[in-house]
């Protein structure tokens, strides 16, 4: 049965293999077989992808293994399984669970004398880094190096040196990061398997040297490795070019710096997405373009870097990128966005600071509790001694009187001390109230400024829609004038089709300008005006009747424009081709909500329909391609049915549905 389970994974797939493995496990699941059963769960876990989150998952298998090794009493395997569970939590972003599990693993390994604790410390360091707690992160990174050096594990030492250097770099301690980068890069060979990572460490090493005013040393180091080593692959080459560019810039050799920045810009298009080096290069290019006051290009590269940093939960990098985006948006005059980036930078900076300080305070609390207990023990010893003295002198009136006086003094002192504490507490409350009042005044001022900015933004958007409408009208007039001088009927027809498409868009901008709402379009009014325009444009008289069934829906402008173009194409197609000669007919259009998220558009006619054998999938026409392309833009589906006429049915998901009152 075990062999069948393994074979079915190859021949029938994972799900069938899961069933057979579970059947096999059920067969041997008896007391005394815990170790064998745990091995089967481990074998099944290796077959299940980490991304699978339902049913029997990899995490479920390892939790089963943990309970089995707990029953069998195998301490080392329990610790190993718990470490693997922590790894899964770390990948899933469940950082608190990962940290709790790793701390338990550390205690278990210490209890059984396991020597290679540096791998556990390293995982704890990575977990705390992702949480933004750099104090803990550096603590565990240092413990990992202590363990490496104690066990003489030279194969891992350079990796841990590099990781600790990166931790100091991200926490803003360039002096310490330079110290550990020096150890990591000393006598390091740029081999094929680690070439790109060494060039990346060199990239950061040079930048940290520049931060501590050692720019010439940084340039000399990069030129030295450039002369002795060849970068393998575009990512290693990008690290080298970036290092040369910012080192030359730091020593004021701008011509050389410009040369390497331009090479780096060309190379950046070849870099793999969702790669940490790509994020570093995009950040570097963002800084370069800000220095050149080309804020639009800077923002484009920084947005890419920000997306990657947030995806990898790199709080330190995200914090710095938000600050640069604040500068870029400010340079472009996009102040609302600049304010958001500045606030986000401040939040991340405060978050990292608070995470670090909270652990330091916890350490101080433990030290305080320890000192307090020692003092309590000392106090108890003193009290015991006083009690013995009191028993010995119980019959002496003089000492009793003295004791009463001392007691009275203590009571008076305590009362006076309590009075002082109350005064101090009241003073703190007054200071706190004053701070709250100041914050409230600041918030009111900020809200007033935001209201002003919002009103200015609405005015600017309405003005943009007005100008876009005017520009479209100007282009329409130019095309009308041009068509008067054309002899080619096909060209005239193409221009008229383009005019109708522009009119469909112009109507939207006109309605946005005239309405109080600058972001949504009332579809009943818009479709009514569009049909009226198309009816007048073709001069069909009463030969073609338009029927409308439009629900009171308002759509976001980003969806209203492509939807209007689709309606334009379908109605024009029906008028031109559905009723040849003087044939009369009806064109129906309906727009209905299916549920809270989807809308259905149906345009149908009772005309001649499509010719026999006509295949819309192979037919190549601008109108059909436009309809399909615009539907794809709406993230919708197109269904064309030819039965007693032609029906075009489009179902699409709305960004946000607004219902007109």
C-alpha cells in the first residue's frame, strides 16, 4: 500500500496519493509504531506544495509528526519538527507564531546539548528583522556568530557575518555594519555559485563606507574588485555598475558617475522582477533621478522598489523608499500623495523604534523585578532580626516607647510621601492634558488644510474634464473639416466612425464637468444622450426604434469610458448592417445589476443577424477587436449570439457600484 501511494503521486496526482498515504498510516497507527508513522507523515509532507492551505497541508503533516514524536519521547526529532513548523510560519508571514516556536526549539536543543544552535539563532534574527525589531534581530545575529565560532563551523561563518552586517545597515548603524562587512568580504573568492551575493555585499559595503565619510576608500575598494573579478549575470553586473556610479558621485566625479548610471538604466530592464537586487537597483535609480530633479522617473522606479519591499515585509527599506517618494511627489507638486508617503515613513520609523524599545523596556522590567526580589529578601532578613531583638527587649518600657515614636515618624513620613506622590501625579496629569490640547489643535488645523486641498483637487479635476472635452471637440472639428477634402469613401467612413467614438468619450467628460460628482457617471442619462446622438448622426428617422432598459446605475469613470465605447460600436454596427435597404427594426439595450459585484450589458436587434458560417473568433475587424479589447479591460466576458437578429452580451465586474437615487 505504501508503494502504491508513492506510485499514485506520479500516475494519478497528489489527491489520490494523499488518500492512499492516509490509509497506509491508519493501518500502522498502533502504540509503539509512532516513529514509523511519523516518517510516513514526513514523506507525505514533502509531496504537498507549501502554497496548499486547505485539507491535509504540509503544516498539518508536521503537527501530526510533532504529536507522534512527543508520544515516543524523541526529544531531538520533536525539536527538529518544531523548527520546520516555525519555518512554515515564517514563510506564511505569521511572525509571532514563528518566534514563539523557535524560542521553544532553542530551549529543547539546549536541554539535549545540541551544538549547532547558530541556525536557530539565525532564524530568530530573520524573524525579528521581518517584524522590524532590530534590537532583538542584532542580539540573535550576534548569538548566531558566537555559536558558529564556538563550534568552528567555518562553512557558515561568512554567511552569518554578512547577515549581521545587513542587520546593522538596516538599523542605521553604519560603523558596525562596516566592521562586519569587512569580515564577510575579507579574502572572499568570487566563485560562480556566490558571485552575485558577494557583489551585492560589496555594493552595500561601499555605500556604508560613504555614510561614515570614507568615500575615497569605497571607490578604491570597488575599483579593486572590478579589476580582479568579473560579474556573472545581469544582477551581479547591476550591483557593480550601481557601486561605481554612487562611489564616483560621492567623490564628485560626476561625468564618470553619469556614465555608469546610464549603463545601469539600460541594464535595469533586463533584471528579474521580485528580486532583492532589482529592488536595490530601483531604489538607487530613484535617488539618482531625484538628484537630477526628474521626479516622474524617480517615482516610477521607487514605486517598483516599494512594491517589492512590501511583498518581502522589509520594513526598513519600505521606510526609506516612502521618504524618497515624499520628495519625488513634492517635486511634482503632488502634495496629497507626498503627505501620505511622509506619514507612512513616520509610521514605519515609529513602529521600528517602538518594537526595539519595547524589548529593551521588557529587559529593564526583568532586571527591576530581579533587583526588587533581592531587596525583598534582604528586607525580610532585616525584619526577622528586628523581631528577635523585639522579643528580647519586650519587657523594657523605654524601648517600647521608642518603638512607638519611630512608628509614628514612619506613619507621618508615609503620609507626607503619599502627599508628594499625589502632587506629582496631578502635575503629570496637567502636562498630559496640555499635550492633548495641543494635539487637538494640530489635528483641527490639519483637517482644515485637508478640506482646502480636497476642494482644490475637485476643482482641478473638473477643469481637466472640461479641457479634455474641449480638446476632443477640437479634434472632432478638425476631422470633420478633413473629411470634406477626402475623395476616398472608406477614409471618410473611418473618420466618421472615429468621430462617433470621440463623441462617446466627450459626452462622459462633459457630464463629469457639469455634475457635482467628479468620479462617477450616471449610466441612464449618459446612454440616453449617446443614443440620441447616434440616432441624429445616421438620420434613421422612424425606421429604427431604440428601446432602453437601464437600471439607475452610476459607474466609475475608468469603467464608464470603455463601456460607452462598446455601446457606441454595437449600436453603430446595428444601424449600419442589421437593417439593409429600408428595412425597419428595433434595437434594444439593457444594463442590469446581477449581484453586488457584477453588471450585465445586452445590446440586441431583430435584424438579419450574422451570415451562415460566420465565425467571430476568426473574423478580423476593428469594431469587433475594439469590443473584445474593451471588455477585457473591464475584466468582463463577451458573448455574441445570432438568433432572430444579433445579441451582444457583456458581463463584467464593477470596481464599485453606485445606485442613483
